C-alpha cells in the first residue's frame, strides 16, 4: 500500500456501487483510483470522495493506471466553501484548469500546494469582490509552474526592453512599439502589465495585501485564458 496526500479533482459513478476518483496527489501527480463500493460504504471514505476534498489517501495496485483506493482520512473538506455558490463556481474553474493543463502522472508538488492553498484562501475569503482576483493569481501561478508564463520583461519578438504596451498572443507576451503583432493582441494599461509581470512571484500567504481592481481583473482573466488556450489548445473556463 502507498500513502500520500491528495485533492479530489473529479468523482464519477462507475457501475452499480463503485466510483472513479481523480486525485491531484502530492507525490504522484494526477491519478485515477477506483473506490470500490463507494456508494454503499460511506463509512470507509467518510465523505472524502466529494470534489475539492483534501485527504490523506491509502492506495493499492499499480499507480497511476490500476490503483484502488483503500481508505482515506479527510484533512479538509472545505465545508464553508460549499455553502457559497460563487466560491463553488470559482473552485470548480480552478480544478478544471488543473485537469486540462496538468493531467500527468508525474509529481507536481508545487501545483498540489497551489491548489490546496488557493482552495483554503477561497474558503476564508470574506470579500466577494476579491474572489475573481484570487482566481486570476491562481491561473498566473499555475501557468508559470507549467513553464509557459507570458514574456513580460523584454519584447517577446525582438528582445529589446523599451516600451511594451501590446500583449500579442502569438508572440507569447508583451511586444514593443516597433514590432508588429502576429495574432490577436491586447493593449494593456501600465497597471495591467505590472500585475501580469509580478503575479507569478506573489506569495499566496500575503494575498490580502494584493491590490488590483475589479475591471482590470476581469480583463486579465479573459486575456490569460485566451493566451493559455492559444498555446495549449485546451478549452478553459474564464
Ligand atoms: Zn520588439
């Protein structure tokens, strides 16, 4: 048997009594496990099979392809998050981003920590206006961990520093005024450029200090979603 910590990404009914649970694990990346008799034996899995649940899991069989969930101990079921529809929607989007971009059975401990920390912050957040901002920071940090953060320090086409005001999806980031965009492109305000440049280095433990207003947050959510879809061909929720 093998033990790790994991967050439920999805839970599907399988046959009469079983469920397939997709976990983002701390040690093995994303894996699917069969939870035998999950629909009858609530006691064994003590409510830990619901999406977002964070648990210590005990697995048998071949990881990642033929693994069976033996038992689990719930660390956090994010009960308060589940009471708030906006929070559930945003948490669902974060999980979708992980499923579409990081569905690999190799260890990605930074992404496991990022998702766990973000869900905890989402649950604790008392200001509804800051929920989208948290979603934006999560997306920027996620793509940065996956190695395709947009280029923002110098022109993504000619490498010059100078004035970078246009975000060109095809070039992979900001471009200078001398270069021509290669695809759909966005003109960014200085505060938007600054935010995109620095968000990947933000510490989530200091999220409360992050200031960025609602309108640019929504604009940057659309931009980063388009950028990521452009480069990965994944269909991602904004
Ligand atoms: Zn240039």
